[in-house]
């Protein structure tokens, strides 16, 4: 099977270099392509002169990519409204359009999140019944991995939005390969205080609806995200974004504290040298690049958002998230035998609407 | 100088044992009492039979405490409404009342936060002009320490609430001993995206007002809390609570990852043994007990909230926060020469109202 991934080659702080290097990295990982038994091709959207010159340094990519010229680039400061006006001319817009047109199975961008979501809604359209797409991410926890959504697409959410996020998050978890087949992932709703009487009224109402449609655990608190109390944590984009960044910030802080503590005593420095293998394992487990790649969920196609400041290793992870979704659920809305997760999302959302 | 601290001896998961043990710990720390050049006395509110029996194990406390009987205890599940009805009979209510009556300079409780805030508002009253008290906490950062508020007292906040939190947080920072005298602490407003155009409309408005009244840095994001980007981080109680708990949860997660990584290889175990001093230093720096003690800010008196699940070491820290505030700002509203921080809060809030 051949999977085509469209890349917004100009999006992100260190584009296009890290985009190309990230794609090269994915192609070089035999393990990955073998598991999926898949031939990977890339469509690179951006300045063709620049990309044609740069791609010479990436031999694997050169033979697995097609460069598609785009006049403009969406920068980190481009407002979504401007991005929409320039949609058909920007690398980001054209990369998304390639998925809408069926030329690619998924799109990856490290560009401006607001513009990416706006352009994805415009070109891909939302799934039937989905009011607002959400940004979902797989995060490391004490128990393994959990999915958190929304992470910033919708700063304010009403009951219906949150219920839909719960349903979409559940379907994503069921199809993410994180859990055994047939297992019903547990869904938690982020609140302050886990007692059922606590928190804001609209969260009470969301909880009462969610328990009818998903394997609802109940309210969870900020610490439950990393504890892995539930397989999915549902929240509005403001709190989700704050939590995600607080978690990233704390990881940085503790890394800093650990370094300082080890550097403080000679015994610490010696112990560090001896335990290097353990510290390398810890560094790998805490490496935010290895969790890069958020999913724009609720769209008629697969769109993955890379962190804007990541490097080639991080960008490669975002491509792998797209590849995972695309090769498991190729052509999401027109799958033959097996239902794709997007079709299941539509069915579950339709059930919500019927009962409401 | 004698400082009297009222303790809700029955509040918290491990009360009254850890309350008594925590108070004993504070009394045993000569360094602390010497710095403040202060004689500390405690009023212990709770079941007098139980407390009379238990206090025998704490010789220092026994000679520095008075037991005051309370018929009832506010438990972790007591609703604030019930707590208010039983106010005059509960240890929590009576301990707060002791501050209102001038018998104590500050109160500490590890009990139910909602009930504690409700009873504090009832007995202590809010400061003139303050619409809603907030819960503030001093948190460790990469640069030192920062103050975050609100941490859960007000799940939803309007512009005026957030502006007041900014002003109160600034005054607390100026008087917390964290910064040099005369230094104007920087105030950040938590948002998603730090660009001034980002985030919710009411945060835009809050920012435009705050920059007139405090040393306003601008918007900050979740990772800026632990980075220590600003001296004070202002947010609503929902996001603040989520961030605080996400930070705590991440610290737990990484401790767990570190332990696993060291246990995984023999070299890790040996390195750990050699670097023990460094790991002890790290453990101390990450110990959440040493940051225990949140401040109920905006009240006519000093009320400190201990984490409900803490132990004696953590409870002692909460007492020290109360002691710090009480011995620096004794009798907050009737100070002679030097202005207390509560009086300054009132003045600054009045300025806000005049200009609005």
C-alpha cells in the first residue's frame, strides 16, 4: 500500500529544513515502514526553488517526494482571517487541499495553529454533526498513554461541545492502538475537585450526558492527566492548553533541578557518569519531541499539528502520527469492509443528536 | 512579641494527629522562632477530650497551646452551606472566629476549602472594595518563587475579579519577602498564546486595565508558571487549580520515571547510591510539603489553607506561612507606623474603583 502525506514545508520556526530532515528520518526507519508494510510518499508544499535546492541533501526523501510550489507561507503571526484569504496560495492551504482532493491521505504542519484549524475546516470540512473540531494529543502517563482534548482550538466550550469531545476522544482511543480491541476506554471530565457535586454547572450537565454515551469515569483533576487515571481527558481548549503547557513546563523545571542537584556535589557528578544509561533512558522517556503530533479531530480527513519549535526528530514523530492514522484508516469516509474511525465518530455523534 | 495562631485541629485527612505534630515541629525549630524573635502560642480548636489526650505526646506544644472545645468538625465532604449553619460549633468556624475576635493573628486549616472560604468570608469579612477573595500560593520556579492566584476559590471570574487578583497578588508579592524592598513585582495574566492578540476577550480587557495599575508583563502561558517568567501569575480559579494540580502530577510522574530508570540497570542503582546526596537535595527541592500553605487573600485577617492530605512536615510549613504573614503584618488593619499589606490592598483597590 502507498500512503501519501502532504507536508506544509514552510510551516514552523525551523522550516523548511526540519520538515525535510524529519521526513528523511521517517523514511530511514525501516522498522516503521515495515510494520505498516507501506510505501510512503510525500508531497512537499512550499517555495519550489528553495525546496529543490534543499532536498538534494536528503536522498531518501528526494526519491519519495514531489515538490509542489506555493507562493505564500503562513507564518506564526499570520491571523487566521488572512490565512483564509490566502488559502489557495499558501503551502499550508495547498497541503490541506491535497487531502481534500484525495491526492494525500493526511497532512502535517508545524505552522500557526489557528490558521491551520481555520484552513482545515475550510478545505476538509467538519464531519457530519460535529459542531467544532478539537485538538487531541496522546500524552505519557504513569499508566501508559492517555488522550487529552481539546488543547486550544476552542477556548470556550458549551455542554454540547464537551460531550462531542468525549465521544470523539473515545473513538480515537478505541482506534489508536493504545488499548486492546473491544476495550472501552474510560473518559474523564476535567474539573476542580473530583466529587460529583463540585465544579461548574455546565460540567455537571456534561457529565450527566456523557455517562449515557461513553464509558464515563467521572470528574478528574489536573493531576489525573499524568497519573493516567482515565484513557481520555476531556476539557475546554483553555484549560487543556494551560494543563499541557504546565506539564511541559514542570518537566523542564525538574530536569533543571536534577541537573543542578547532580552538579552540586562531586559524588553527584560521579554517580551521574556511572548511571548514564539510566539517565539516557529517563531523557528519552521525558523527551517532548517523542510525543509531538497533535490530531485535529472531527474533520473529514487527517490533519496533524506539529509543535512549531520542534526539530527533525520531533517532526518525524508528527509524521508518524499522521502515518499511523492514515495507514489504519485510509480514505476515512469511503472505507469498504472495516469502518474508519471518522465514520464511527459520525455515527456516534448522530446517536447523540437523535437522543437529544 | 507573641503571635497566636488558631488551628482547626480537626480539619484534614490525618487530623488531629498531624496538626499537633506540625505545630510541635514549628516550636522545635529554633531557627524559625529566632528569626522572627517571636513567642508562638497556639489555640487548638476541636474535640477537647481527644486533644487533651493526644497533646501529651507533644511537650513543646503542650506548654504553648490552649485547647478550645468544638462540638463539630467540618469534614472534606461537608458542603459550605452546612458548614455555615454549623459555623459557631465547628473547630474550623471557631478557629476563624478567634482571628475575627482578635484572639489570634492568623488561622490555619487543612479542612474543606469551600467551607473554609465560606466561613472566612462570614467571620473575617472581605477587605473594603474586594469583590471576591482569592486563594494564592507561592510556587517554586526556575528563577526562584512566584505567586499564583486564584487556585480554586472562584471557578469563573469576570474582568473586575481578575484585575483585583492582579492588584492583590502584586501587594502580596511586595510584602512576601520574596523580592527586594521597593521592587515592583511583575504580573502575568494566564492565557493561551502569549501574543497580545490571543485568547479570550475578557482577558484582553483585563490586560488593558492591569497595565495601568501594576507592573504588568503581559500574557503568560502554562509553562511560564514554573519558568518563573513573572513574579505573579493571575488566572481564574478553574485554570489555576488545573495548572497547580497538573504541575503536582507531573512532578509525581517524573519522580516515578526517574526511579524506574535508575532501577532498570545495575549501573543506575550504583550511580544512585553514589549520588545520594544529590538525590536527597533534589527530593527536598521537589518536596510538595515544603510548598504547603495557600493564602486566602482579600480578607480582614490572615487565613492559611494547608493541603488536606499533608503530613506533619507539610502542616508545619502551612503554619510558617501564617506566622510569616502574622509577624510581619500583625493586626493587619490597625497597624501604627508601617502599613500592613491588607491596608495597602484596600488602598490600591480603592484607587481602581476611583479611576473606573
